[in-house]
C-alpha cells in the first residue's frame, strides 16, 4: 500500500519591472546597451513574459528598439550561420 505524497509546487518568483523600480520615465533609443538586453541574439524583441517589464514599459522598449533600428544603431536581423550538416551539392 503506497502512500500518496502531497507534492508542493513552489510558486515561481514574480518578475518585476526594472523601470518601475528605478523610476525611469523615458527609455532612450540611443542607449543601445540597455536595449540589447531586451533583444534576442537574432535581433527579435523579447516578449514581456521573459523581460518582466510592465505593459507600458514593454511598449516603450519596443518603440525605442524600433527607433534605434531606423537610425541604424541596432540591426533588424543578425546573419545566422547554420551549423547543420547539409547535403553536398555538386
């Protein structure tokens, strides 16, 4: 007769908005080091569930990244070199 154990799942830690915590009012598109934290290695904007930013600041981050791309401070995409072994042609 096996006893069933009650499995307690830990609640994941809530992510907090870094910008709300620091009281940032304006996200500058020229601050590329900050904006790169909110982009993937391929150049996509990370989603809010990953970054932990609140809705308003995530919107501001996206606008700042788009402006920086337009001004050629950030790339739209990054060239990816495939590491898979493809078929030999020829």
